[in-house]
């Protein structure tokens, strides 16, 4: 009997330690926020992405909670068109010299079967901070076969109005201010 109490206590403590939140570091080689925006008032849809992203995801599976904290290097914008990249970095659009980074911070919510279905947070872009809810289309965690640590991945998306973030370029010509934001993200558990 005297051995059962310490054994039960150690089992509880081990279970508590395993249930602690885990911090995952964003993998910059597998995380690319992308966007779709109107060109020439409905003539076509332009697509681009950002090539440099950092951040963390804190995930507590047992409690069904977590946080996302991501930073996007605006200078890494890539439309696949050098002239447009340079134009987008200028004062008329992103004004990279003044606003070099966008950030998003939010809480994982709407858990179903242990997986979040949305992130409720704040996007800071071009000096403006607005609420943005990212819907999570897919979410999966698994052991990384090469790193031997857990990796989680998700595909999240939202629709926003770029003029609400101080980027109204083209509005006077009838451009739609709606932007579809997508974030494909992979994050690896810290050692």
C-alpha cells in the first residue's frame, strides 16, 4: 500500500506534464501566406505570396486551446512579376519603408474532435490593426519523420477589405477592395 500512493501520484504528475501546452515554431520553408486581389475592376485576379514568415503556435491538446503569433516580412512579397513586386512595396500599396512587417495574433477556437476550426485574432497591416477571423480548412499534427518531433500543419483563410488597412490603391478606378488571405502553415515542436 505504501508504494501505491507514490506510484499513483507520479502517474498523475506525468499525465499533467504531458498535458502542458506545446510551443511549435513556424517552419519558414513550409509557411507561405498568400492572397488574391482584384485587378482592373474585375478584369482578372492577381495572386501573390510572402516568402518570409516567422512565429509560433502554442497548442494545448488536452484543454482544446492555443495561440498563434505570426510575423510576415512584407518586403518578401512575390507576385511572380518583378515590376509588380517593386510597385507593391512602394508608398501607394504596402509602403515597406514605413511598414516592413505585418503581424497576426489570435486564439485557436471552435475545437471539434480535438482540432481547432478557427483562429480569432488581430491583423496589423500597414499600421492598422483590425479583427480578422481565420477559418481553418484543415489541421493535422503528426510525428515528423526526419526531425523526430511533432509537426502540426494547417490551411487557414479569411476575407478582408484592404482599404480598411489603409491600402485603397485603385478604389477610385473601381477596383474591388476585397482580398482573400490564405495561410498555409507548418510548425515544429520546440526541443
